[in-house]
DNA sequence: TGATCCGTGGCACTGGGTGCAGCGAACGGA
DNA sequence: TCCGTTCGCTGCACCCAGTGCCACGGATCA
């Protein structure tokens, strides 16, 4: 896909003013200025390249489609997430791990609050951008699900559970992220995301907890009548454990 | 959006050969023949209308985009789902209700197994179609979430729970649906969907179950040591209850 | 019979996206 | 210093999806 947008670094210590092509950033800036001014669909690629002062052909060298200029950093973030999951410890709690992976996305949004809020208002209005965003989110979800499948694949319904957990974690994350974006970036983003992910984690529980020895005070007994709603029982146990 | 693709019916009993325009079906048939033959992207709208023997302008009269011809019945199915949720009884278990709503989608796929399998193979290969399918699935998910928000909105984290449950139910449904599609429609679709949805339902529990009287044999006792993975305890209870 | 409505088709146009070829600057070797 | 290569950028021509507009023709109705 598009080239990495990682920060420009030099092997030697020299700062080397902008080795990374400024054209990419210039295109993003020009595009967003016009998108905000007159709307996404009312802005043509020709308008963007004219404002940025570059050739039309160069636009499509940096962004495979007009929609990609709206999400210039997701490719890198997705790669980060996959790398993060790939280097997971063997004994890590899988659910917790995917929650942490989801936090990477939130962190990317939080790095540029103003930009993220602008983009949110764009994607909210333009169906085409919403569809594009869905395909991006879907790739995050598949990355999480792939990791979970690897971890839960052996158990009964492991694949099913992996898919459901991934979807739930993404939904919880997006719920918090969206309410933060709706607040124009004023709310405490981290707290809301933590709360939402904690809920998701609590629903699916922890998988790897050291058992140790069994002392009497470590045993919990729960009694319930048949037909009791499972979630009620679950809540009792959750607090007890 | 596009007009309903319900079967042509007459108020009087007469069969009245095809009052519903056959053009729509002709376009779908021509499109799929060419899509299967030479691929989606290698087929132009001109090719389709030439094979169907109609004007190019008419294609876009029936389908707002080339992608829509691949999903000719989702608009109707989405309307069915919204109607189904709208006429839910007040005291219905919300989670069970959205599971039943999800079954409507599966039923639509199962009505035309051959067609569904063909479409599956198309969407698997073509990124554009996959993106379109995601936006369709997203609309289903939002319909479920909207219903759940109405039912759970009052409770703490009701909105969050609604979003997460909707995502989980959709993921469970899609998991079963996809494995059925991968089997070329040979597996028992209904059983797999039921199993997957039962899992989703068990995770989030039933909300409304009549308690009735308590007989000794109706009481279940579960003992667990502190630190036991919640999912293990949950599984025990699930089988016991 | 004439007016109207509606489904249809033809046509021209916009705009996203691509393949290709040329051009100039930077780089490396003789 | 000069030359050949490479690479990034540009312009051009082209394809195709999607739209607005209008004209045609059949069916319906006054």
C-alpha cells in the first residue's frame, strides 16, 4: 500500500531538514483545507493539486485514491498493531492483549485531536468516507481476530470466540472513541477508552491467571436457581472473584 | 433506496405474468453471468446492458451503482429487519430479539444458496465489493444497536453495552454464515447460525426470564477458587443451568 | 382525439484512476 | 569534468462509473 509515514529519521544524528517528502503532508494539508471549506465531494483532485502546487499525477503516487488522503496514517497504525500483536508474550492474556492493541488506535487519534475531530465530522457526513472508514476498521478487527484465532484456535468454538471477541473489543473501543470525537476532543479520551475496554474484557473474562494453591478463603461458592439470567449470576461471580 | 424486490403479486388471484419489471432481474442475471465469466472489474456496465439488451441509462435507474447489482436484496432485508425490531413486544428479551433479527439475514442467504455462494466468491476476491458488503453489514449492525440502545439506554453503560452486543451478535452470525458459504452451501446453515448465536446470547445473558417458585432441584451450586478464569466458571454454570 | 404521464434510451459531460513517455535533477563512476 | 543511470515529477491520453438532460413511444385518461 502507501509508503510508511513514520517520522523522518536519519541514521546519523543530523536533523537533515525534511528528508521525508513534504509533498505528502502538503497534499494532506491542501486537501483538508478544501474539504473543510467546501466539502469533500465538492472538491476535486485537480483542486487539491492546484492548491498544493503539484501535478495531478503525483497525487495518485502518494495516495491510491482520493479517500486515502483522509486517512493518511492508518496504514502505519495497522502495521504497528500487527507488529504489536506479533511480539506478544506466549503467556499473555489474549483478551487483555487485544484491548491493548486497540489502545494503539486510540493513541493515534489522540496524537492529533484537532485533525481527528475534523476528520470525524467529514466521515460523518460523506457516505463514501464512512464506507472507507469501515474497511479500515475491518482490517483492524481482522488483525485482532487473527491473533485471537491463533491463541484460542484449539479450544472448542475457538474461531467463533475469536471473531466475537475481536468484534466486541473494536465496538467498545469505537464507542468510546466516537463519544470523545463528538465532544470535539474535550473529554478525557483515555479514561473513556479504558472504561469501555474494561467492560469488554469483563464480558469475556481473563484467560490466563496463575492458579497457585487453594486456601479455604480462596474458594467462592455461588448458589443460583435454574433459569436465573446468566448475566445476573455472572455479575455475582465477577464481584466475588 | 432501490425498490423492493419482493415477489410479484397481484391483489386478484390472477398470476399476471410478471408485472414486476423483469428488467431488474435480467440485469442481475446478465451481470452475474459476466462477473463469474470474466470477473467483476473486467466487466463494464456497458457489457452488462449489452448482454441484457437494455440501455445503459436504465442500469443506473435500477441500481445506484455497479456494486449494488451484486446485493440486489439487502435493501429489502434491511427494511424487514427494522420492521421486525420495531414490532418487538415490550417484554421481549432484547438479546434474544436481536439474535432473531440476525436470523432474518441468514434466511435471506439461505433462500438462494447458489446465488449466495457465487456472491461470496465474488466479494472474497474484489476489494471494492468487500467494502460495499461492510457498509451493508454496518447498517444491519446499526439497526440492531439502535434497538438495543432503546432497550438498554437507561441502564449504566447502556449505550456501550448496546453497541458491543450488536457487534458481537453480528460477528457471531457472520462467522457461521461465512463457514456455511465456504462449504458451498452444503453444511447445515441453520444449525451453525443457531449455535453461534447461542454463544453470543450466553455471553451477554438473558435479561428477562420468569423466576417462578424455587424447588430444591432447581438450585445449582457452583464452587470455584478465586482467580479462576471467568470463562471457565461461566462454562460450568452454562451447562449446569 | 388530444393531453399527460412514465418508463426508456441516447448523448454529452464530469471526475476518479491508470499507463506511458518525457524531462530534469541528483548520483556515481571514469 | 563529463557522461550514463536512476529516480521523482509532470503532462497527456485514455478508460470507465455515474449524472443531467431531453426526446421518444406507449399507455392512460379526459
